[in-house]
């Protein structure tokens, strides 16, 4: 016997449930969500679609509309606050990178820390002009990086600039914190841990804080360590 498809089952359940969803019996506190469920079912069954959903939402009583508006406002506020926090965090962490290493708006961050410490990493994408200068000048690019116009506005990373590959003796701490960044970010660029083991990049490291510049991949990796 042929089994009904999942989509047809969903449609039939929506059709069966529409009358109960729109009945006057649900508690007042759940009515906005009932109306939304009904709207979703309407669009899934193809009977009325979005227009039907809009009409049903418009027919809600003032109290239901107010509750729905409050719920939507809370969602928007949380999204705005989260976006604002991410932007502020990005600018704070970007300030620790020398101004001469110009980047665009791409930013990825992840960490394994808690309220008492930070163990993580951030990835910034280099601008094309910075990549071109790095490839043309090599290690000489960093000769004047501590000049007032070129240095970071927030002193965090220190140490001499050296070419990759990253030495084994200094690899464990920075690489461990880089993996914290990778594990904690959906947008972390691929291939960066492997890149520090190849020539073509540059880094400075001191006390677990490491700044890695990878012109071939087009990224800066800032590895943080605060205990």
C-alpha cells in the first residue's frame, strides 16, 4: 500500500486543524500564536495563501493584535541588540590590529572562554590593496608598522614580526585558541590553521596573544588569550 508523502500529510493536518486553530476556544495568551499557526497552514494548503493569512491576522481583536505586536517587538529588539553587540565587539577587537593592515567588513569570531577569561580568535579579511602591498614588500611591510599612523589604537599584540611557517615550539597555544575560534563561528574561513604551516604569511606572538597575517589566503587571524 502506498504511503502518503510527508508534504501531503502536513497539508492534510493543516486542513484538519484550521477550524480548531481559528476557533474561539484557545486561551487569550495563546491566540496570537494560534493565528500565526493558522496563517502558516493557509499558505501551506494553498487555500488563500498569504492574502488569506493577512486577512485573518487583520481580523484579530485589538488585544490579540497588541500581544502579537509586543512579541514581534521583543524579537526585533533582541535581534537589534545582538547585532549592535557584534558590531561593537568587532570594532573593539579590530582596534588591536595595526591600522596599516587595512581590512574590509568581514568578521568571524569564536571562543572557549567564560566570564573570567577569553580564549578565542577572530578572523578579518584583508583589503585587496593590503594584500598587494604585502606580496610586493614581504617582511619589509612591517618595518614601519609601529609608526603613529600605522600602529594599532589599542595595544594588545606584541613581538617581532616573523615569516611563517609557525614554529612547533610556539604552536600549541595559538593553534588551540584558533580552534576555539573555528568551533565558535559559523562563518570561519576554511584552511587557515593549515596556512600558518606554510611559507607566505607573517606573525607576531607573545604570551599567547598572536597576530597572523596570511596574504595568500587574504585574512588576518587575531588569537586572543586573557586569563
